[in-house]
C-alpha cells in the first residue's frame, strides 16, 4: 500500500484529504506544520508528499527544499497561493504538480495517480538500464545506445558487453565467457571470443579501447575511478 504524507495546518482540510485518501486505499500520515512535516518524512519515508505552502514554523517551500536534498519522492503542493509566481517557485524547487485551493478531491486523486504513473515508469526505465561512461545498455531487448545513437550489436556481442559492464575492472577469462554465454551450444575453441571482442571494439569506436586484453587470460573493462 502506498503511503502519502499530508503536511497541512488547516485541520479540517487535513482531515478531509486524509479520509478521502484512506477511502482510496492509501496509507496516510499527517503533519500540522513544516518542522513536523520534515520529521515525519524522515521517520515514515512516504511514497508521496502533499504539501501546503503557508505552514507554521517552516513554510512549504523550505520543507520542499529540505526534502529535495535527500529524496526524489513525488511532491504535490496544495495551496491557496495559486498565482503564476507561486507556482513557478514551487516548480523551481522540483515539485511534481500543483493543486489550488479550494481543493477538488476528484481532480486531486487524478493528479496523484498521474504523478505515481510517471514515477513508476521512470523507475522502471532506470532499472532497465546499465551505464558505463557514454554507453547505455538496455537490459532485456539487446539494445545499446551511445550518445543517443543506437549501436547494432549481435546477440553475443551484446551479452559479452553486458558481462563486462556487470564486472568493471574484473578479468573475465575466455573460458568463462564460453561457459556463461555459449553454455552447451558451442564446442569450438576460445578464438571465437576474441573475434567477438574484436568486432565489439570496432562497433564501440573509441569507447572500445576501454576493453582491455589481459594476455593469456581474457578481457576486462577498465574500471571508472
């Protein structure tokens, strides 16, 4: 169950939002002022923050700034301050959306759902990528992108590169490549690995120079310091 922190000093509004979100199957925690909001955020680690601007002790902008120092959690500001200047200030502090008061609960829930969808998609995309310098390897669909340009690799070239990127700085022997990637499909000698490495280096251009040959053993990808 996703947890939402409501930081709102108007207790009637706070209670209204809390009951509505709980009815929508969200777990809710609440804070009445900015200082308490930061404390509860650090304690509860919510999945989203609904944040008023005009708060006692510490305003919503300051709360947002503190949260953003350590977290990319979604933040939606809720405020009667709905001028363009107020909204721009919030977006400059990396909020994700803005809901003006008086609050429309149907609109609020749609915005919450939309922000969660964006974050889930972003997280899924990031989890499906592996990076080494300018090389972006997309896990699962055999795609490699360098500086925005897709590189055409064979399946084995892709798997060799993935193996190297998963273990930067570690020496991977030719025999290990054969056992891990060819398994029982291949009965040739270890020169097959050398040929694939040669082609892979060529396709990676200058970045191919980071694939180092360890004489008599195998290959390693230079570790980024």
